[in-house]
C-alpha cells in the first residue's frame, strides 16, 4: 500500500515538473521573440500594442502620467524585448518589469541614500497599500507617485504594498493608478522627519474599459472611508483635526465647522441640522459605543468636555449628517463612525506631549516584523485647572490601544480597547460667602467608560470577505449632591447611579458580484445588562428630600440586520439600495427602515445626488424605568416606541478645479413618534438634562429643513480655506399640540476657516503653521423665567407655556492655533498654542437665584479654552 501511494506521489510530481517546464519554456520563447517596429511617427500606445501582438505579452502602464499619445520616430529591427523596451522608454523616466506574461511600466522605486543633516534637506519614506475599495483586495503592480514630483514613485508588490524613499519634508498629494481602475489621489499628506508615512489608497474599479473612456485623476477629499456610502457623509481627516483651528485634536469639535453642524461654546456637543446632540451615534471599529467624551452629558446631552479618541490613535473616519447607508441604525441625526489605525509594523515610533491640558504619551511599532503585526497605544492624563483656573477642575484619564495580527491563511485579527476615567469634586463655600444655591452645595462626579473587542477579517476570495467582531462596552456614572441648610443640616438632593454593560456580536459579508454590483449584508446582536437608581430632590431651593425618579435592573436584547447594495449602472450613474431592521426585546418594539440613494455624474466636474432614508432611535435606558403615580395608577415609560424620522436630501457637487470644490445640499427631515409629555410643551427633542422625571407618550412630531453650502479650497502652496453656510428652520410639536421653534433653531450658521503653512529654516525643513476660524451663528432659543414661581421655590423655574419663545443674541466667535515644528533627522519638536472661543461673544446668558438678595440675576456665558503644549516625536 505504501509503495502504491509513493508511486502516485511521484507521478503527481512528474506532471507538475512537466507543466512547470512547459510554462518556463513558453516564457523563455516569448522573451526570445524578436520585435520589429519601423515608423517615422508612432505613439507609445501603438508601439505597446505592436509589442503585445508580436510577443504575446500584456503591457500595463499608468495612463494618466505617461504620455502615451506623444508621437516619436522609432526604428527597431529583430530586437529583443529588453532592448526594445529600453529604447522605447528612453527619456520618459519610466522603467519596466517583466512578471510572467505581464510587462509592468512604472516609475522607478527610489532607493534610500545617506543624508547629511547639515547640508541636505531631510527626507522620509512614504509607504502603504493600494486596495480595491469594494473588496479590500490588494492591487498588485499599481503605480504610485507624488503628483507634483512624478519621478518620486513606485509600484506595488504582489501584496499591494508600495514604498517611496527619499521624499523631502513637506506636504504632498499621493496618486495611485492601475489599468481597469479609476485613478485616486490622497491629498494633503504631511511628511515629517520623525515618523514614516503610511497611506491606504482604495481605488474604484472602472465599469467601462479604459480604452473607451479616459478617467482623469481627481481629489475626492470628502469621500467617505465606507465605500457603501455614495452621499450624505464626509471623511473626517485626523490630519485636519490636528491642523484646523477648531479641531483641538477632537473629531467632534472638528465637525462643528462643517455645513449644517452647530457647535456648543462650553462643550463639544454638535447639533446636526437642528437636531439634538443626543440624536447622534458614536461608533468605534464598527460597534456602537457610549459617547466617548470626558464628562459626557453633564452639561448637556450628547456632549462633554473633550473626546477620549485622541488623534494619536484615530485613523481617517466618517461623519454622516444625512440619509446614511443601511448598516447604520439607532440614530436620527448623524453618525461618527471612527476607526483606530494600525501601528507601524516596521519601526518603533513614540510621541510625548505636555501642556496646560496635561500629558499625552503614545507608542507604536512592530510586534513581529516578519509577520507584519503591530501595536499602538496612547495614554493621557489631564486636569483642566491649569487652563481654566480652579473654577473648573476636571480630572480625567484615557487609554486607547490596538493590536493588529495579520496571518497568511486565517485572515487578520485585531484586539482594540478604549477606557475613560473622569473625576470632579466640588466643596461648598463658607456660610459668609453664600449667594446662590451652588455655593452651599458639595458634589462629586465619578464616571467610568470602556469599550473593547476582538475583530476578525477574512478574505474568502478576491471578491468576498467577511468581518466579524465580539465586543463589550461598559459605563458607570455616580453623581452625588449634598447641600447645607440654614439650620446647618446636610441634605442629600441628588444621588444618581447608573451602570450598563453591552455585549455586542456583529458580522457582515461583503461581496462584489461584478464591477457594477457590491453588496454588504450583516447582523448585530446586542445584549443589554443594566442597573440604575435615580433619586433627585424635586425642589433644590427648598431643601426637600430626594424622591425616586427611576429604578431598574435586568437585561434585554436588541437584534438588528441589514443589507445594502451599491450598483454602478454606468461610470456616470450609481445607486445605493438597502434596508435595516431592528427589534427591541424590552418592550417588543420593532422597525423596518428602507434606504435609497442615486448619484449621477454627467462629467468629471459635476455630480448630483438624491437620497431618502427612514431612521429610528431607542431612548436612553433610564427613560424606560421612570414611574409616577397618576390618578391613583402607576404609569411608566417602559413601552415607549422608537423615535423615527424620514430624511430627504439633495446634493450638488462641483469640482471647480483640481483644488476648489463647491457643495450645495438642500434637505428636509420629518420626525414622528417623538416622546412628549401630555398637555405640555415638553418634547425629548429639546431635552438636555442628564436625567428625566416625566411620563412620556409617542405623540410628538418635528421638522427640520434648510440648505447647506460648502466652498473648500484644498491646500495648495501651503494655503487652504473653507467657507460653510447654512440656512435652516427647526420646529416641533409637543404634548399640547402646538408647533413651536426648537431649542436649537438658530436659523443660520456661517464658518470661515483658513490656514497657511510655511517651510522655514536654512534648509526649508521646519514648518510654521497658522490657522484660524471665525464663526457667526444665530442664537439658540430659550424659555423665559417664571419669576413668581422662582421666588416661591428659591430656584430658577421656567415658564413652559412660553417654551423657546425667547432667543439669545447671535454669536460671533473664533478659534486660533499656531504651531512650529522643528524636524531633525530622528526627532521632531512641535510647539503649539491653541485657543477656542477667543471672541467671547457667545450671545448666551443664564439665570441664577441669589438667595442673599432674593433677586433673579442674569449672567453672561463664557467659554474660553486655551492650551499651550510641547510635543516631541521620536
């Protein structure tokens, strides 16, 4: 038996060697074939075609940079293919590579040269990968070059990786191209001396043969990372979050400069097209997470002080403000879809920063160079007392990390995590200093959050991959408030405890059926475990004891599924079709939501898009457990339905030139099933307190409509600017059936951002950057004070019958950032000054009851936030 098996194995080996010999012989014979081309005027394109005919080779080349139509005189007779190609490419700067039956024409891969720091400008390496945008499949033998320096280029290897050496310090546009794909440009890539640059370049397969249509390269800076979104979103560049004056290394604050997005002076909360900040969803690595902001929801739902997602660890991500694709649910206004980048898998790199906001330490590098695995970690410790004085003393820490392990056959595994610790403690003043209620109160906030998981991506074949993850999120809040009475008694007026675990299992299959059709179908199962206990005094000013507002513990589950397709009807017409469904076991509520979009591109400079989506959102868990006695019966919010909204949007894009882009977006949103309080002006649309004490029904509605305009000049010669403007209306109907303006109906928004970079120093390798933002926006609406009730309760009470009938003055404000980066051979130093809200004309005021004088006082709102820092990269 063993002899028979051995004979079979020898037979298979002989067959394999025979066919290998035939293959190699055929290649050798092809290479030995002689080429004859004699023509007084022939283009490279025609010459390549004749070589293919005479030898049987196929030739791939970069059509956009190589002038294939230029005529030249050519005389080649019985010449080998090597000599023919050498003569043909002479003077073009291009080289050739023969792989099997393929000839790749590309720019040369520059080799690193020794650099004398004192006499020669410093250089750095740009490396990365070129992938198919729909399938993540690496593209081999693609051409990659620097747009303004075409001789600095390379081609990708069999795994889609490329490397460009000796790139001088500066800022560049990186271009990737390959036959059968549309050329893609990644813009404004910053090259420094201390860190290698890694760029992932997704390219779109062309529906038509490039011989039929010439696809010109273009910059698509606002294109989303998610290829399933054809409209309604914009990429958040982390480079912009570091550079833009309002970014403050915070993606939420960065988005406040986008059209239709209103920021808040004191927090990083953003209101998208008139919607409440709490209607926005945060996602990390494809998983919905609690708001990853320090001291979130304390001074307004949906916002906090500063994001824990540092620019040291976040990669390019997506921000959606319209009818977003079917894979996103549980959001009514927008989505922050954030991604942690992979660490450098070839060399170790570290960053340390110290400033008024605290310290920041980041490190990345290879775990195993041969296998391409890497780690990335970032830790921050901050206290705001240095920046704001002892008036606001918020202490917080955060830690983020990602471990990435690619394998040859089992796919890529990644382990990621994010954690936040927030602490704030305030002491009451001496009795002689009492004026307002807060002076006799002591309080403490303890907030902890974390999210983490294991993610696996596996390519089934070149057209199909599956991505799955198992993750968990955790949040725990404990807020306690005590106040001293006139009789020197200590009364507890607030004790709010809330802890929540979410276990999330999700998976999706991404399949390209053809160059025209790609589908993504996925499921998510979210297990909710919760334990909450809310006690709050109904009348702080009268020193009344606490009452139970909400209490509950247990578990429930949310099931959701979606399917979404992007269909390229032609190179000019693309559609996106999808549906999302979800089911909430706590109260058996369910929702099925269609999504559709159509994009028409009559020529490379103009495009039109229309989109519709039905979206829904469940409420915060504590809302469902509010109970009250009404007419002798116990009422609760347990059976509140999903809040829902119809989104309609139009988009017009005009690429005025290679670096100037105009976008116009009219939109309409109709909200319904909104929780409101019966016979009251209250609606969840306007709610901003971090707890709820009302019984609600799904009888409310709302509408938002307007137009957003963006004019953006991409960075050119070190200068960029962006002008955004919005005109909009936001109205709602509460439980009393009356239409009113919402709290966030500001009517108009105007932003102007601009910045300039200079290469300075003897060798022009240091960078001076000045960036500014000026914004002008209408005032928020507010409810007037009921002076009579306020005097009775010794606390501010608003007249809800006149809800949001008043308006703050328009706000005009600004942000400034100045940085200077010194590039050395192995280290970079960066000094920066960043100031938010320098104008201090917030237009906002607030009211407080002065217990000493029994007078209602009006105070101006402020929000100046400075940060001076020093950062070293090594």
